[in-house]
């Protein structure tokens, strides 16, 4: 009887230890820093006004966040808030395609053939047919020295069936060859906004 009681106590403490550890891991889940995002949005609005880009909304992609959490933000300039948020994939660089090996530490490059994403501001251009996702892509024109090879590298904005609608943390989002990729359902949400915009839309990828 005494042995049974001791075993029960050990199981109880072991269970609570595991619970505590799970809670600790959950508490360490990365979240968007809304104040930092708001500061980026203020800077983005000034840029959009100066460059005659859409000043109603823009796309902000915070690559400092783990790729398993939503880090693609459609920012509403008028209401100064996030309108939509999605998962987004980045480039695998030298890692195998479609894995998530750099989910919390992406590398960036503007070099052709690097298979890396490039940070910087982009103007979304022509809407074209894509072989990926829901068959829609937007040409990306890099506006800074860190991303001005985007067009020649064929870096475009498209959807990919491998990208989830919901957060997958602690796993990451599958990595491609440098294009920002979102889920098919996410593209169905954002595409009408971009398509109907009278001015080009800003996409800003930062770390």
C-alpha cells in the first residue's frame, strides 16, 4: 500500500513538472510587437506618399518573428491597425527547399541564385498567372539596394499550398527560393485588395 502511495505522489509531481514546462514553452511563444509595427507603418506611410503608392494600406512582413507565427500584416493606414495577418514563408538559401530549417534565423541576400529572401521595400507590380498556389502572382520591384535584383531574380509574391492558414509554431513555414509565400486562402483574401488598388501597393520586408 505504501508503495502505491509513493508511486502516485511521484506521478503527480512528474505530471505537474511537465505541465509547468509546457506552460513555460507556451509563454515563450513569439508575438508581434505592435508598437514596433506601428512605427514601421508610420514610416511606410511617409514613403507611400512620397512615392505615390497606395496610402490606404500596405503589407508589412516582420522577418524577426519565427516563421511558424503570423508575421505578414496588411496594415490599415486610416485606422492605424492590422487589418489581416498571415503566415509567410521566406527563402531557404543553402538549406533544402520546402523544409523549415531557418524558421527562427533567416538569412537574407540580394544575389542571384542565393535562394534567399531580400529585405527592403518593394512596389507590387503586374498581376500575372502563377504555376503555384491559386495561380496568381504579383511581380515585385525592389526599391532599395538590398532588394533591387528582385525582378531579375524572379522574386514574386504568390501563394503555396504548403503554407498553412493557421500558426504552426514551434514548427516553421516551408521555405522556398526567396519569394514571400502565403497560403492559398490568405491569397484569396488579399488579392482583391491589391487587384482593385488604383495605386501600386507597398510591401516592406524587414528584420
